[in-house]
C-alpha cells in the first residue's frame, strides 16, 4: 500500500495539511493516529474537524475516552483517546466495537492500546516531529 506524505512546516500550516487529507478519507472510516506525546495528534485532529465543518470545540477525550462531534452534513464524528486505558476491555465496555462498525468517521489516538479491537481496514496517520514546529504527516491505508 502506498504512503502519502505531507510536510507541515509550521503549526500555522495545519489547516492546509488537513485540507489535503480530507479527499484522502474516501473509503476510510477508521483513522488511527500514531506519534510521540506532543507530536500534535490532537492539534491535527482539531484542524481536520474544522476542515470537515465541525462547529464545536474539539478537545482530547482523555478522560471521557470518546467525544462526539457533528460535521457540516450533521454526520457524527467520533474522537477517541485511549492513552489512559489499562486494557482493551475498558474500550469494549464503552461500546467501541459499535462505534467502529457504525461506518461513521472514528479518529483514534493511542490505537496500540486497543489494537485487538481495531478493524483491519483503517487509515494509519503518523505524525513525526521534524523540528520545533515542523512535522511530517504520513497516511498509509491498512487492510487485511
């Protein structure tokens, strides 16, 4: 599978990067975000949601595990942050499998903590720190 790379020179360029990602979402409802702490996963998700027409404040659901937003077409977008869970069963208990099966956009931070629950078809979004404000964004479609 091919990897798409987008260079983000500064944090101010996040909206432009998000605009480049939107057309690449076709056929993908599960996006899993990888990157070190502080790489900008949540910040990029905020920019992506704005680009999708979410009018609400987008924030990390670190303690709630999931936040729901509505896009410009009033479709739900689910934003997960599994950083604080100890085992995948905690995610199962909030009904994560139903969210993943919904067909709606699911944005997943710290997916390695729920790897066993993730569907094989997903879009891997990796953010790599390349400088104080610069990042490399890589998108790789995964399938079974």
